[in-house]
C-alpha cells in the first residue's frame, strides 16, 4: 500500500519508549539508549516535516520519571541540553517551531531558560510544531486546569454555566493545539503512562514492539499507513 499524501495526520503524538531495553540488549549503559533515541527523534522530526505533519508531540520526561535514579535524570537533562544546543539552528532553518508542554517550573533553571530561548527563537515558524512533553503528566495537567477554572469561577471572572469542554481545552498545556489523530507507542508496552489523557479521547493508537532508537523513517511511514487503513467512527455509524 502506498502512503496517501492527502491523508497525513495533522498531529502525531509519540511515547518514545524502550531506550533502556535497546541499550541493555547491546550491553550498553541506559544513557547510550537515550542518546540513540535522540538521534531517532531527529530523523522522525525531519520525516514529519517532509510529510507535512503540522504537530509532533513527543513524551520526553513524565512526572513519574522523577522516580528514576538521579544519575539517569541528570543524564537525560544533559542530553536535552546538548540536543537543543546542536539542533536549534537546523530546526530554525527548517521552519520548525519548538514548544514545551508540562510543568516547566519543576525543571532546572538553566534548562528552563534554554527552552524559553528556543521557543522564542522559533516562534515565527509554522511548518511543523514540535511539542516536547517535559515534566508532563496528564493528571497533573487536568488538575492544574481544574484549579485555574475553579479560581476563575470563585473570583467571578467566569460563570459556572459557561464552563464547557472548550474551557478545559483552553486551560491545558496543549491550548490551541488540535487533538492528535494518531498516537504511537514503541517498545511493546500497551499503556498510556499518563500521556495526553484528555487529548487522546478519539485518537487512533498504534503500538509496535520496535524500541524507540530503532523507530526510523520507515517505521513512521508504516504507522501512518496503518492509520490510513483505520475507519474512524467517532461513535457514529
Ligand atoms: C523511554 O525509554 C525514555 C524515557 C522514559 C525518558 P525508557 O528509559 O523508558 O526505556 P525502557 O522502557 O526502560 O526500555
Ligand atoms: C513513558 O515511558 C514516559 C516517556 C516515554 C517519557 P515510561 O517508560 O516512563 O513508562 P512506564 O513506566 O513503562 O509506564
Ligand atoms: Mg520505558
């Protein structure tokens, strides 16, 4: 089957999983898996750009990942620092807008500044928006939305009767971003792990046993082909 260029999903979300197992299989440290995973991300971003995907949202660090050893957390953040550093010029040149979603206040100060600078530098672009989920948790996102809406209602700036699904959308980290049509999770795990709980309500799910570092261009194309074979019904007949 050929890829139908008229039906490329506008928004693809990815749970980039399996870096650790990829490394273990090769008798390498886990961090080598994360490094290889960052190279895959570069290729996937490039491919999404070529295919005309408008939003790519990737799960890079969850609110639960704080439970990992300090050494791994530090390694992941260092990798991200290096990645932003080396990739920013290319992304700027290629028309990619960088955005971060999640509770950024929980991140190291310098990384937060680096992310803010990358977002500022690329905010004029609209070809492809890369949403990096960092210190992101779907429940945390919904909790923060509820708290904010409740305080607006309490202060009288919003009427309870005017709270709608759109109000909730507008209070999420993903405000203004359309819901993903396609969610991909690599490495054979069949769960959401607290990713985009609200936004994935009607997305198509694609699971593959391939570990994230091995999820290259063709794997993405296969996922999109399978998506194009699905019949989305949205509860109708
Ligand atoms: C995904 O790979 C990357 C992050 C969660 C940061 P893992 O590190 O979860 O790899 P596995 O699941 O242990 O193989
Ligand atoms: C989900 O993967 C988080 C990211 C990919 C950043 P995990 O490896 O942390 O999820 P679990 O622990 O298998 O559910
Ligand atoms: Mg994992």
